[in-house]
C-alpha cells in the first residue's frame, strides 16, 4: 500500500485541523505545560503573600482570585489536559489502533480548551475582578455575591465540560471498537484500563457539573432560587451537587496516573505487574466508591448522624482498594532487578508521597476529627500530597518514560535526575509544614494570619520557590529534546524491561501506525 | 527558641479530648502502616537493584498474600470506626443543655444572642488596620482579638445554634473541638462543655468573601458566678412600662 500523501500538513494548518491522535496528544501536553506555569506562578503569588502575617504583596480580594484561579487551572487546565494528552498519544498505540475512533471530534475536544482558558483568564482583567470564591465556588458566595465575571466563569466551565465529555466519549468508543483483533480484555494494558474507568467517571459527572453551573446562571439572571435560602432554595443543595461532581473529579485526576505508574514500575523492575486482575478490580472499586462518598466534604454542614455514619464508613472503605494498589506496586518491585532512571524515580516518589497523602485522607475520613481538619491547612497539605505526588509526578514520569518513543530522542538523564530531586525536596518543604499549621488552627484561604503560624509559612514559601523554579529544568529538558534536530537511533524498545505494542513500532513513532492491525503476543 | 504549635490542641471540652484521642490513634496507626510499607520498599530498593546483581524473579501474583493484605486493613478500619461512631453520636446529643446561644455569621463579623438572657451583641475584629498594613508593631493576638468576646460559664452544657445572614461562614474554635457551618436558611445545633476557665481563639473556617481572614472568634470561659455578674451587667434594662 502506498500512503505517501499521508504525511502531516505543513505549518499552522497542521495543528489547527489535525485529526491525528499523536498531534492532538502533543497539543494537549503543550497546553498543559503552559497552564502549569501560569497556575504555578499564581501559587507563588499566594505563597509570597503568605510569607508573613499582614499585607505583603496583594489585596485580600486579589488573593482570593489567585487561589481560585490557581485551583481551577491546576485541575482543569493542567492535570486533565495532560492526562487527555497521554490518552491520545498512547491508547491507540497500546491497543494497536491506527487512530482514535472519532478523529475529527477529537480535534474539537482539544480546540475548545484554549478558548475556555482564555475566557477564564480574561476575567482577571474585568471590572470587579475574576472569580474569587475558591475552585469549589460555593453558593451563595458565587451566586448572590459573585463578581460580574462569574458569568464568564460559568461559560468557561461549560466549554471545559463539553470538551471533557467529548474526549471521554471518544476514548470509550476507541477502546471498545478499535482494539487489535487479539487484544482481549485481559490483555488490555493497565493504562488503557485505567483510562477506560476514568472515562466512565467523566461521562457520569461532567453533566452534573454542567447542571450545577447552569443552575447558578439561572439563579443569577433568571429569578430562580435553587441555591438562595431567601427565595426558598437551599445553599446546601449546591454543595451536594458540586461534590457529587467534585469527588469523582479528584479520582479522574488520579486514576490515569495509577495506570501510568502501573506501566512504569514493572518496566524498571523487569518483572510483570503483581496482581494484574486485582489492580483492575481495585480501580473499578475505587471508581464505584467515588460516586457514593461525596458528602465527606460536607461533614460540618450539619447532616444527621445516620448520614454522617454512612459517609464515614464508605469513605474509610476507599482505603482498602487504594491499599491493595500500593501493596501490589511494592510487590511488583520486590525481588525485581531495579534500575533508577528518571521515570522510575518519579514513580517511586509517587508511591511514597501518595501513600502519605492517603494517610491524611484516612484521617480526614474520621468524622469527629474531620471537624478539626476541614477548611484548615491540613486539608491543603493533604490534597497537594495526592495531587502533586499523585497526579503531577505520574504525568512527569509518563513524559520522561514515553518522550523517547514520541520524539525519537533521549532527554538528558542528568537534568532529569536534578529535576526529580529538587521537585521532591521542594514539594516536601512546602507542604509538610502545612500539616502542622493546619492542625494548630490556621484556616485555609486567608491572606493574613496569626503570629504563631509564621515560621512554618516562611518555610513553605521557600519550598514553593524551590519547587517552582526546578520546573524550569523540566521545561528546558523537554523542549531541548523535542526541538533538537535529528534522531538518536533509539531501539524500538527504548527501555529493556518494557512491554506493550507501543514498543514494537520505531522510535520516533511514525506519523501513522498500525494501519494494518498488529499481532498481539 | 521554642517550636511553634505543631499539633491539634487537646482542648478544654470532653469532645475536644475525644477528638484529640481519635486523631492521635489514627495518626499512630498510619505511622505504623507507613513504617511497615516503607521498610519493605526501601529494603527492595537497596537489595533488589540490578547494580547489586539482582535477577528478577518471575512471580506476579499470590492469592494468599492478596487476601491477607485486603483483610487486615478492613479489620483495622473496623477498629477505628467503632470509637469514631461512639464519639460522633456523643457530638450529636444536645440534650440537657442549660444555656442556649445563637451565633450568626455576617460578612464579616459574628453576632451572639443569649436566648434565655436576652443579651445580644456583635463581635468585630479589634486588630487596628495599621497592624494589618504592617506599619505598626503587631500585638500578641494579631488577627485573633475582638471587641466583644463570647462569654460562657464553665462546667455547663451549652447549646449553640449556628446560622448565617448572608453567605456560608463557619464557627471554628480548635480548643473547643467545635467547627460548625453557619448557613443561611439553616440553624445548626451543636454544644460545648468547657472545663477550664480561659480565653479560646478561633476563626471563620469557610471562605466568605474578601474579609474572610478577618473575622476571628474569641470565647471567654468564666466561672458560674462571674458569668452571672456578666449577665447582670449586660442584660438590657427592663422598660419601666410594666409596673
Ligand atoms: C508549586 C506547587 C504548588 C504550590 C506552591 C501550591 C500552593 C497552593 C496554595 C498556597 C493554595 C492555597 C491554599 C488555600 O489558601 O486554601 C493552593 C490551593 C490549591 N491548589 Fe495548589 N499549589 C501547587 C500545586 C498544585 C497542583 C499541582 C494542583 C493540582 C493538580 C493544585 C491544586 C490546588 C487546589 C485545587 C487548590 C484549592 C484552591 C481553592 O482553595 O479553591 N496545586 N495551592
Ligand atoms: Cu466568615
Ligand atoms: Cu470566612
């Protein structure tokens, strides 16, 4: 067969109109990287303001805009697009498909995002300022008291939501219909399994988020009172709807990461994943539990005893499948033949610090104690441990792991290691002390604080700068590798312990792959 | 130099003691599990390295160990859930309280109303703006001081009714072991029983707008006699008309 007319188009058009899963994957990853520095800069503004009690740099109003934007962009602009980028690049390669099932839709799913985020960012320059009610945007602070720009925020969330739903749909259809003939469910790579489960979570909850912001819009402009007590509505209803979306959302951020780690640890341990089936069941169990524990974010709202007990027990249960995963990863490494390349370092970092985040999560499940933790810096420390060590570390591990396959070139291992160690030190210096200030009684989302919290906050700010600036090493390393001319003559199987179809094609991966279905071992 | 506070205060109410104990038990259990898991992990990382000549084994499953490490965590969780359930049902029991105080959150101050005594006042941040702007030296209780603290008697069960007039606030005083959302349209019930006289400080615990960081809570716990005097001094004078 001759497919010589099939090379990529030239110039800007290639990227605007592309339907190629590899191009779209790259676009997602670039967007995510850009957004990472935007949201990271906002985090540094927050940390500078918190270097000392009393005003350092910004007004309380602007401080709230920064925390809101930082959270929103990290969640919707960094982690979700990065995971979507990995899905686009890897799912077709891993299941032996020539492309995603719905390539033109795929182009749409991506291109909605830059517009959504431009709109969101533009709110910072609007009269009255940007959203300042936290990424949780609780009513009535966001509805009755929100700035004018709240409507743009709502529209932007709608766009992100549509993008995610379309992308999830595409992923489900691809995995169901495009597998190579011999790719049975029990041979399906664990990363693909994780994304399949994640996609169902997305399909389940993004419409709920859309409904939530639509109700906000109605309350703001069309005289409804869904969330307004004075009009017969219920502000707690908002929280139920939000967290019915929001809790599964945090698993959407982490499950694909679980998949990544489950690919990387076996490779560098030169051993098969321990308990493949248990891993898949655990993922499904976590996803199921994710749907029934949303109220654990609302223990202080005054729910009846019975409800609190139910949500306490179900939340504690999540520790079981999560524990199984941790044990399985350790068992995979046990009696392996381990080497510590950069992707493996990030995977081990993930394992250790995600476990610590899991412990604080278990503590938060104990309702009476949660009364003391929630809304404090203890929670901030908890979710940064799971999000940075969980989602972010797995994304970085993935980029280092597959970059040689994507680009045909090897990144600088030395820079990669520096990046890892500085990132790890920075993250711990930032967030470990925040457990302490939280326990001692410092609420989150405050621009100034009482004197006894000063020392640990200063430490955290120093850590944040170490963390932030070491990401420039990542940027430099990846950019230089990707833009450098020529090829490194890498073998198909870049890592000697790697398994899977993506390692049977040349590195760099050609623009078109698997136009005839491959043979699965 | 002494270390700044690093842990949850043990507090001054029976519930805060219960919570503190639950917190410490859970923490210790987590530490124990952590030590076990990380010990195996680091052992593997040191011993089973290719640079140490390690050859990879070929096992990739073992039903027995998988059953064990599913069951043991479940047992630990059950052991934790029991005391947590007991404490939680104690928290929900507001019976037999002697004094009723209604707490209302406003943007950005707290209102206190002693329902049986007819006392009503607002409690505002009393830290001067100059200290917040950083042009004046800060007091010891910077941002945790108010003009009119809430005054309560010790050794009495006091029922708190928490609500809000605008957005959601949250009444949080760590040493009383109490955090309760103040939600417009809702009246949330909770209770305290302070065992030690003293001044206890907290803050609004739910983002409520620009001045969210500036609505502290100060509770002064006094003896029953002192409380009686405080009530007398603050009760509104009866209007003469009734004679
Ligand atoms: C350099 C690394 C980071 C630093 C220094 C940092 C710092 C902060 C700080 C200081 C806050 C404000 C906490 C508060 O006042 O409540 C915050 C909030 C938050 N961060 Fe980060 N963060 C970092 C990375 C991340 C990442 C990677 C994610 C997610 C993937 C993330 C997600 C969030 C979320 C969801 C919030 C809550 C926002 C809100 O309160 O509405 N952060 N972060
Ligand atoms: Cu408030
Ligand atoms: Cu507040």
